[in-house]
C-alpha cells in the first residue's frame, strides 16, 4: 500500500491534509517534532522526526513514501527561526525525498512568489518552487493566500481585537485585497494534487475577494452585529500597537514585512477560485466562538 507523508500533521494545514488522507484509506506518515496534543491521530499514523540536521535520518524517514505533502515554513523571522533557515531546511527535505525515491511532492507556497521580491517570505517561496521544478520529481505547487478555520491565527486574532477595542486600525487605505481559503478546501486540493500525474501550479484561493478594510468591517458586523470605527493609520503606529499587544500576549502580532506584503497586494491574484467555502458563511456559523481567545503563533511553535 502506498505511503503518503505529511510534514507537520499535528499542526494546522497538515492536520487537515492527514485527516483527509486517512479518510481516503491511505497509509499516512508524518515528519514532525511536535506532539499530537489532541490525540486525534494516536495509533492511526506513523510518526517520524523532522531531522533537518541529519540528512541520512531524514532520507530514511521518507523511505517507501509515494507522495510527500510539505507544509513546513515559518511566518516571520525570529531569534529561534528564520526564513533563510526554512529555505535551507526545505531544500534538504526535497533532496532527501529525491534520494528516498518519493514520486511526487505537493508543496505549499504563496501567491505571487518572486525571486526578485525584497520580502524574504515571497523570495524564499520562489526559490523553493524553482528548486522543486528543477528537481525532476513530479509536483503540485499550491499557492494559498490566507487560510481560515477554527485553528486559524490571523482571522481569529482580528476577531479578538474587534471584540475588545472600539477602534481598529488598517495600514494605509486598507484597499489591498485578500482571497481567504478554508483550510479543509486547501487540504482537499492538496490530496487531489497527490493523485495526479502531470505537474501543476494552482492558485489556492477562496471564492470571495475582500479588501482588508472590507474584511474587518464585515467581520465586525457578522461577529458583533455592529460597526467598528476603522481608521487608516501609519505603518509605524500599527507596528507599535502590535508590539504592545504582542508583549502582553507573548507573541508577534504583525511585522513590517507582513505590512509591506499586504500593501503590495501580494495576497491577491486574478484567477478563478479553487475553494468553495465562503469566509462570510463560515464566520456566521462560528461567530459565537471565533476571537474569544487570542491565538499565539509563538506558543504553537513551543508546543
């Protein structure tokens, strides 16, 4: 029976991919250094370490694997992790997969990657896409913008702030766009991508396009049933406020690079939707729970 491996099956998108693979009757393996805190997959998947510092062990973890679903990445530079290291580690993963005889890689990228981008997130993703394409292995490259779901960070924390503050600041005019995709729709695309024989690159975007200002206003109306005052603020002020909230929450709320990516409209592509679940419909269904608690990126990485 074919083995399908998922990096980070105990994390966010990786969990949904693993869940769908199990439902499809696949033998599932995960490469991870995190515990299954929920116990959902106990006894149901094979668990191997994500040993970037040991190429031989990494390769052995991928022995007999037919398809590898890679979700490994870092959101921002931090003293404990950096984009450059994430690129280096992913290149090691690709090389180990090729040596182990993995037939196909389903790789999570980002919309509008570019080798010339001044933003490490987007240039790093472009470097990895190029490496995968040149590797000779078959591939599906998925390019999502924002993933949403009950374990989400961005949408949840916007809701958290809307619940607590009467004013919400947006960077610049707030007219830059987003096309959020439901995490399970994304997982479905990934699993489907693992069954194909042709190489493909998919803009993994949802069915709704919202400006950032529209997103915030819509969330306030759905979750709170009322409007919030939305103000355009300088980037520096937004970073300062984010830093204060981050100090209280023990997290990094927003970075300068993320603001630049938003304002450059890099989370928008002119393409047909690949997902079917509308963010606004999902918000109405979960308006009683979303944003009740702040979700920390750093706390998840320590788990």
